[in-house]
């Protein structure tokens, strides 16, 4: 069963952002159901699942990100109805929170350090400064355990020089304030690496690089796509064997790998993500993803 979020205040209508995906699944005769996502976030599981029939088998959620504890509650509630989400709560957190799986990609990903903090207010600034000093000079990217604010590039994402602590504090505080209740896990600091340039984002002005997203099911990439919908990627071939080696390291049935090629030609993993809450790039026809899922799961 494919589970999609319903439009807020309209439990029988799929969320507009996922309508095309639900239609693609239905065109392939895959069973679908709608989840009241707002009720899920409020902890009202019976109301959240009132549109989900009892059944038996594997369920795949395709929708908005949620905190690991919310996913755990959803997992248990669906099990009571006979459905088992494709990833366990531990597997969800494994790829959803960068520090949980970073050891699998540390050799192929930018240098990364993190400072745990349940809320932005709980950040230990002495630990933040120690992490910044460990990088020395040079540019960094800042984010929480899940999300950056890359479309607010200069204000809340990019540090031109880790050694400039005053500026680093200002950017990190802006990130923390704007994440607010959506903050997850703690602060992540990542060495900035120069990937192949693509263009500048038409609205935010953020520099875009040639990033790609691969959806992986049971250790095998099933969809590989250009990440951004702007710019000319050209005829770049992805490193299939290398990607399969990385995919085999990860403890998850369904997840994503974001990757990019550095200016020196070396391929790097940008980050991992749970395949259920990772966005499908706009350049991909949803039927390609759902046909791949249907074929694999039928086996």
C-alpha cells in the first residue's frame, strides 16, 4: 500500500504536492490511502488513520518529513491495522538524521562535525566553538540533523570562514531561530567542497551545483535523477558501480543518496535520506519511481 498525505482539512483529497504521485501509483493499480498528516503531528493517531483500511503487507509512506518519534508512533499504529512500513523506526532515523549514518559515508563525504541539542536553545556554545576551531580556516555549511536553509544561503547556511567566530555565531543563530519548532537533533557543521557549478537559483540566488538524487530499494538504485529543475546538466553519466557500493553499506530498505562530482572529478555523497520523505526531483516522471517500486516489491 502507498500512503500519501491528505490535503489539510480535506481528508479525502490528496495533498496537492503529492497528487501526481498518487495518480501515478493508481495508474499502475497500486493500492493507495490518505493520511491526515496534521492529526498525526498532533498525536491523534485514530483520526490520522481514519482513511486507512485494515489490511496486510508492506506500506510505503510518500509525504512530508516528520521527527523520528512521530514516525515511530505511525509505525506502531499502522502495525495495529496490519500494515508494516517498509523502514523500521530505527532505519528511518538511520538515514533521516545525518549523524546516525555518517559513519557509512565518512570516507566519501565532506568532513562533518555535530553538536547535539534537543532544541536550538539547548545548544552548548562552548561545544560549537570547539567544533568550529577544529575545522580551522575555510568555508563551512551549517544545518540541523536533517535540514539546511540553503535558500537563505548567506543568512542561515554558508560560513565563508570557520575561523570568524562572530560571523559564524550570527549565521548559526539565524539558522536556529528560523528552524524553530522544526529543529531536529542538533547542529551540523560540514566542510564546504566545490562541486561542479550549474547555475544560480532564480529566486534565492543560491549557487546551484550538479547534484543528483538516487532512490535505493533493497540495496539497488531504482531511480537516478538530476536534483535541481534549473540549469543544464549536460550528458553527465553517474558512477553506477560506485553508487551500488555505497548503497550496500546503508541499513535501510528504501532510502536516497544525494551525490555530486567535485571540480577535481571525485564523486562525493552529499547526504542520505529516508526514501519515504525525500522529495522526487521535478525532472522525474512519478510513474518511473512507482513502476520501479512495484516491480521490485512484487518479487
